[in-house]
C-alpha cells in the first residue's frame, strides 16, 4: 500500500512477525474484515489509521505461521489461518496505545497451538522493542495500555505475552447494525424537542467532554474524531457524543437537566447514521459499556444493540517502573 513502510521481518521458530509503519497494508485490512464482527475493534482502528494523518510512532504488527520463506508477507495475509495482528502507537499515552486481535477469537479450529503461542510471544517482543526505542518521555515509563481485549486474546497475552498486570477493567461490548436501528431514529425526520438544535463539536465542547469523564482522553484526540453535539438556541451545550479511534461510541452524555427527553438516543443514532461511514460501509456499530451503567445500556438497546462479549483494558508494564493502571475505553 502506498505510504506503508515495511520493516524487515523477524522469524520466531514457526512464526514470523512483520512490522509496518504509519499505514496498514490492505491485505491485513481484508483479512480482519473476513473475521468480523470479532475483529471489529482492531479493524476500525486500522481503518482510522489509513484514513488519517498518522504519527511516525504508529506501527502495525502481524504475526503468523511461517508457511513460506519467500519474503512476501503481504501475500501470506490472504491465506494464513492462525495469526495475531496489532496496532501500537506509544505516543498516544495515557490513552489506549495498543489493540490486539488473535484469530482464535473467531472460534476456528486451532491446528497449531504451539505456533499461536509463538505468534503471541513474538508480537509482544516486537511491541516491547518499540516501547524501548521510543525517544520521548512518557506518562508512565516502561508500560503501555492495551484496549478492547477479548477474553481469548487476553488469556493468550497473559500466558505467552509477558503481560504483567496489576488490574484489569472489564466492560461489556455491545454491537449493532445501523440498518437494524428503528427506521426513524436518527433520520432527518427525527427532530429534537423544541428549543434544541444539532451542532458540530467545537474545541470548548471537546474540553467539556474530556473534563466530564474519568477516562483519560485528550482534547487533541477528541477534535480528530467524528462527533456531534446538541445545544440550546442560546448556545448552551446540552449533549455530545463521539466515535472513538476504534469506531466505538464514546463519551455519549446528556446534561442532567435535559435528560428524559430521548436526546442521547437521538444523538447516538444520528451520529452513527451520518458518520460511521468515516470508517467503512459495513454499518456495524459498537459501544463499550460498564456492567453497572444501566442508563448507557438502555441507550444501546434503543439503537438495537445486543451484548456481544466482555472485553478488558490492561496495562502491560515494567514492574520496576510503575504499577499504575488504565481504567477504560479511550
């Protein structure tokens, strides 16, 4: 792919780790697409990477069975069965810095369990090398945040990926399809209550959104995301929502005085109908919701979402450096 820099591969016994800087090869995108919906978090993150201006510290890792020794990993992407893929950008801390997907999540028969273990260890070894080579100060030295981890991949990382964790935080992943939402919800005919209007998200709005949550995000990141706001006709901010770097619905919020009017539901639906295509045309939406957040669960249900799985955010860290942890999606 133009703009994608291939870095020499590393052979790990039966597994091979390929590394690409700044852009993801389309062959990896296609492979992850064939693993939907399980692969959705990493798939969306790579879609965003390829559609945006990326930093020099953005890397895509692909670890697979080394069936061919021909130096053409791009071709192997289309026919490999067991693989691990990841996105990592150490410069994004304290936000999520790494997404990982393993083919075992698809429930395929694992013909080579020992090679899958080597794929995991090889990929994480390369991730640690990227961390060690990063030249700038970091919020928490010696560590990075891995997000939206499905349980099968998390289990493999804990077992084979030199992943030492102080605390995991678990969230429910809710998936839905835009085409299955109630037909009028979020459509041009779905008007707001009297006195409110739709608005683009400005910098002050993003600052308010960041300050309203304990989840670590930056205003700079929020301004790059697809977003939507509701305001009064006098300009008072009422509600807001964004699609995160991995396409998930994040920071959907309605200020307390304005709740009970269906504003958050309308905003979430309109945001997906109009801006999910920023990532792709498959129409699959996702929200990561805390198990005790009943209000957000009800909004997700109103969009036609169903609980898909349990996912987690973990911090891979150097125990000599830090024992801090990350607390959720971002």
